[in-house]
């Protein structure tokens, strides 16, 4: 497995990590605990050492990683998050309850350390910014936690540019986490340049467009109850029809490379910038092997141009909610 360095730290992570949200949250019922522990340990055997969780996925998601990695803690890099302390229903829609006050951050951290069965978090993200707390205050708390040895590095998830700059000026950020894929290229507009300027990694969630880019879903696909893809715009029939041309190009390149469409997508994403680290999620062993295998695929300049030209020509519909 190829490695990439996490921001300005000396922490090496696998070029492709593993997001664990789907094991407990957003993709239907909670998955079997023993099977998920086995999957997580198999990921390490396959060369993956970077794992992403969060309290809002359910406390059991962190506990799952704690169980899987307690005996091999030194072999893995754990990322979890603070800032979302619950959810409430407002106008029939779930809304995050936010709290990034210093005392709350410390309380949240202690809970995560206990559930993850560790004494230090490798990468600690602010999951969503708290409008009631200045970025300098959050960054100062992160600086203290690093000095105390509670965390090794910190990052921001879905934060505005100005917020990132202000926070970084107080305590350097190692990573920015945002959605990025062939069907959601918004980070290319400003965030990538900022990562280059400030020496940060870009951790990309939903690199397969929530599975859309695998080419395995059609307008007739039925997702299980509780799977949020039932409500995502990119899986609407008219959007699927529009974006099919892109899936055809990916499949054609994959056939020539003796690879899968998913592997071509990962190869493309890793080739965009040396600081990008995709963290696809899966609960299936064959998908895990397939995803991680994408790091071994090398696309030529002409193949990358073919894909990028197709992206530009097709005008991919980025509807995602």
C-alpha cells in the first residue's frame, strides 16, 4: 500500500483509508459487530492504517474501532471528531446540536478516548463549526491538547476558508475533510490551493459519490430503509441518466486496465493532488479489497486527460441532496 504524509506531521497514512460511518449510520441497519471487527482487522492486513469515525455516527462506532484495534493500536491512525453533541428535530428535519466550547471539547475528547480504548487521538477534527465559538478559541484548545499529548494533530470538516485560515494561524491544521469526487468537485475551486499553501492534507469522504461512480446502481435500484441515498439527488432517475456518459467512460478505461470502475475512480482521485487521501466506506470484504486495490492502479497522462475531458464535456450534474 502506498503511503501519504498527514499534513505537516510525520504521521504516515495509507493512500486510501476507511470511513466507518456506514457500519452504524446512514446506510440502513447497524451491521453485525463481529463481522465489522473482522473487516477492520482485515483492512490492516491489506495495508490500510487510516480509519475515520465520529461520535455522531453513534458511540458504538467508536467502540467498534476500540475493540478492533486495542491490541494493534500502534499499527493504526485513528481520526475522530468533536463539535456535534447531539441532534434535534426542527421543522421535521434533524438538526445538529453544536458545542465547541473548550470545556465541552475536553469532555467530548475524554469520551472518545475511552470508547476507542486509547490514550491519544491521532487526528481530531472539528466536525462542524460552532457559530458561538471563535476559531481562535477552538485552535487554542487544540494547541493545549497537543501539548498535553491527548491528540497528535487536528483538522476541520466542512469549514469555510476564512475560518480555516484563522484557526491555522493559532495552531497549524494537518487536514481538511470534505466531500470530493468526480461528481462533487467543489474543493478544486479554492480548497486545494489552500491545502497547498498551508501544507494540509485533504481527506476526501464519499470519493465514489456514495457508490454512484461504481456504475452498479440504476434508476431501478432500491436502497434499504434508513439508507440516506433514497433521498439524494444524484440517485434520481434524471440525474442518473445525465451522468451515465461519465460512467461509460470510466468503465471503458477500467476494461482496458483490467480493473474495476471503482479502482479507476480512486486512481483518478489520487492523481489529482499528492495531498488527497480518500476514505471510502464499506461493510463488505470484497469491496474493501477492491477499494484498497485502487491505490495500485497507475493512470497514464493520456488516460487522465481522457477522463478529465469527459468530465468537462459531459457537465456532470453535481446534485447531491
